[in-house]
């Protein structure tokens, strides 16, 4: 009886981790191309960054930062264009990027490959526009952006909306199990993702100081990722935390667009020097 129960528990533990790793690695494809910036009244150019990844670039006022907008897992750059007009009205340029996995040509890299792609987008801004880059990431895009900074990317500032510390915490939260139950996920992940690694931001930050000003936005009504990850991210990054009572996953902008943009703008202006 005891051996049978142990075998059942081990099988369930392995199955949960294997299923989660496979589902995450093989998901996230989104081939939509609309809406684009023109649909919200913004002139834009089609550009490529990194190893030929697509982006939409909206020019800003001379000398003003370019905001690199990084979509979440399960969406692509079309999901973020609504934030563009009010930020452009304040003079910011915008670079809406597609991460590499959304085309289906490669599997989701667990945050490792995506962090490298965020780094490439930040470098694109520096090389082509020669102004400061500010990263605005949503959900999985926030996770990848924070991981990029933890690994050495140096934008002028980062805004992380509904980010999380890693997929172990998300799987544990969604499956209603202790986080320790998901400890096999990082081991299995490279086997199903083509060599990607499921990053843990706490471990990444342990390797080097987090040296970029961070603004963490988190709704307490989030049911997609654990809301407790917001305060934890603020501690890990020594960043500012804006918690919104009852607000759902990535819905802070839609809750009050004027307040959201004003808070983001105030943060950026407080940490990024004004153009000479």
C-alpha cells in the first residue's frame, strides 16, 4: 500500500512538471498582424532587430527616450499598440517588438532566449536612434525584460507590468500546489524547448546586482500569475511598487489609462535625464 501510494505520488509529480514544461515550451504562438500602430493613429516603420525579428517603430520627439514595448506570453506586438498614442503624445518614441517564439519558428525559451531578444531590442535603439531606451514589458514580456536586465542589459529604466519571478511560481499558483512541487520543471525544460532554460529571477539577481531603475506594477486581483510576485519583484530589483487593489492581470492600463500613463511618465522622468 505504501509503495503504491509513493509510486502514484511520484508519477503525479513527474507528470505535472512534464506537462507544464511541454505546454509552456510549445505555446505562445500568435501570428496576428492587426491592429498595428496605424490603427490607433500612429505613423510607423517596419523594422527588424536582433537576428531579423520584426518590430514597429514610431518616431518620438528629438532626444526623448524610445520605449521598447514587450508583449506577454500568448500575445504579440498587436496586443500592446493601445499604449502607444498617450505615450507618443508625451514625446516618447516607441518600438513594438515581436519575440522570436510567436511565429512558431522556434519554441519558447523559458525566458532565457527572450531575455536575449529584449537585449537586442535595447541595443537597436542605442545603435539606430542614439537615445535612451526604456523597457515596458507586460506579463511574460516583463519577466523576459527583468531577466535581461539581471543578465546585464542596460536600458535607462524598466517598467514591469504583471511580471513574475519564474514559471515555477506561475505553475504552482495555477495548479494550487506548493512551489517545491514544481522543482523538476527547470530540469525537464531544456529537453522540450530545444535547449531553452526556465529562468528564475531570484537566482539571476543573486549573480549580479540589479542596476537599472525599476517600476513594478501589479494588480491584487491577478489570477494568471501570483500577485505576491509583484512585491517580491520590487524587493529583488530595489524598485518602486505600484499595487492596484482588485485589478486583474495586465489590466492596470485599461483601469485608468490617464493615471497609468502619468505614473509611467513620472517614473521615467525621475530617472532618465532630460535631453540637453
